[in-house]
């Protein structure tokens, strides 16, 4: 009986660890940093065209957040050339992460430039993230 229990326990632990590995493969985290291509947009406000693209950008990120892809997104509040935003998200591979970044309407339409980095969220509101 003990042998059977040990075998079943080993099998369950093996299954759980393989599930954890496959979840980790699906759950790689990435961040892309975005910066306005035209600093005047931050200082003087966006043009009508930029305003529409920025609304599409926001709606796109909101949708990806609802789907569980985007973990969080935000921007600095300064209006000079040091201003930037970040989008922290999940993607299975670097190629998939680039697809997410490049599908952002602000990036795709050149209102913002973007750079991708592998990332790991360690804490959210003081709580460790595993």
C-alpha cells in the first residue's frame, strides 16, 4: 500500500511540475518601453491624428489587459525628452513579444518608438510574485 501511495505521489508531483514548466513557458514576461516620436506632442498636445492613434493605443492595451496579456502599463508624467511609458506583459517567446509590441497602434503608426526587454515582475503592491 505504501509503495502504491509513493508511486501515485511521484506521478502527481511529476505531472504538477510539468504543468508548472509549461505554464512558465507560456507566462514569460516582457516589457516594452515607449517614447513619443514627437516631443511637442507631450508639450503642446497631440494633433487630431495623434489623438485618435493614442485612443486606439489605450483601447488596445485595455483589451490586452482584459485578456490577461498585459500585466500593467503606465507612463511618466514629465513632458520632455526623458518621458517614457512601459507595458509589462506576457508572451510565450521573443517573437510573440515583438508581435505584441508591434501591434500597439502607437508603435505601428509611428507615434511612439518602442524597445523590447525580457522582464520579471518580482513584487506587486508589496506581495511577491512567483
